[in-house]
């Protein structure tokens, strides 16, 4: 074995050793929860704290049900993924950080309630809303026609679906605009996500085009997805626009973002018919009006996902 081979293997091992620090599991529309790590050394937590100055707004708080105002608490099922959405910068025994964390905390302050945050894997949160386990859920949940049948949403950003490949990939070089571009490739994505649903719904496109079908591998943790990409077990990752863009900006991830595929509104998720939605909509709109919203998105580098006003149950983007 020559020294060049040894050096190459050591570099590869170093990259793989950094993967948990870079990935911290998925964010997504939706998110896949999973193992958290110590924190991305290449991406320290921003020091700005827009939430600190947020105060209760009586007009918004008055929209809460009387029992909620009296209790002063709400239970939130939170899928902790990777930056910029939600992640653990200093380990699971320390506080989570990210855009979704800041926005939920800011909304709670506007409404004058405390949050009881319970970490949960993405695919378990929406079903648990109906049972009352959580009052609402966060995890970069994309608004889709199928989800609207059983879930209410209050929107707070516009994100969506995108693709990324390993740097140096020669099969996919440009933006993916049609899933036939993926024919013959292996795609890695998260369990229970809009990405998995989209790929499953369109699985016949390659056969119609007379080409070899794409294969889909589903992972419960995004760290495993990125490791599979680096090791060549998958060719491309399908995940959130903001998450993949952020990941590609970290040199050690060695990924290249291929652009947006399909935009989706993203929102707080509630059981169907929840009495909380109007209060949350009013709170998000207050944050937009007073500039806190803009500061939070700027802090996490997601200003391109800003919305002008929150909506309850908007139709899925065409």
C-alpha cells in the first residue's frame, strides 16, 4: 500500500468522523429526528438573540382558549434536526437551537405562555397530535394536500424540497427539475417525509420514459443519509432546501446543493380543528410586524424563506 493510498483513506476517515457534527439529523418538510451530536464545529451558534426582547401581546393572547390562558403552558412535540432548523449545538443534555426553536419560543412569548418541549422523531409527531400528546408540533412540517386532511397548519416560512450530491458527482451536475433526471440512481431521504411521499408517488415516471427506475433508500436519521452519500451507497439526497443549502456551505460535508425542486409552505402543526390556530397566526403576524421575524431568519441565514403574513391551512403549492 503506497503513501498516497494511506493519505486518501485517512482523509476519507476524517470526513466520515465529522459527519455527525455536520448533520445532527435531518430537518425537513418534514424532518427526521434522530441522534444528536456535539455540534457543528464549522458552524458556531449565532450570538444574536432576537427572542429576548419579545413581549406578550394581549390582543394575540386573548385568542387563546380560556383554559390555556389559565394554565399558561403548551406542550410542543419538537423534531430536532440539523441547522438551520433545529439542532443540538452542545449535545442533547443542553438546549436545542435553530430557526424553529427561536420562532416557537418567540410565539410563546407573544402569547404569554411557557413551552414544554418534548423531543420526538418526525414521523411520530403528527399522529400524536390527534391523541392530545402535544398541543402542537414543530419540525419544518411542509403543508401538503394529504396532510391537510388531518392536520391544521399555521405557516411561518416558505421552504420545500431540494437535492444534493457529493462534490465531484458527474451524473447530476445541474438543477433537478424533473424526476426522470434521477432514473437509474439511488436516492436517500427521510422516513415519513414529503420527500419519501413525492418519490413514491412518481415511481413510475422512469418506466414511462423507457428508462431504469430510481431506487429509494429511507433513513430514520439524516446523519445516516449523509454517511451513505459519502460512502457511495446512494447517489443523491432529497431533503429541505434550507437544510441542504446550509449543509453544502460546510466544507467538511463535501456536498453540492442542486437547487430547489418544489416549494412548500412550512408551519406549526395542530390537530384538526384545534382552537389554537388563530392565536398562533396572530402571534406570527405580530413578530413579522415588529421585525423580530426578520431578525430570526437573518440570524439563521433563511431570509429567502420569509413570508409576508401567516396563513392557516393554505393550499399546497402547485
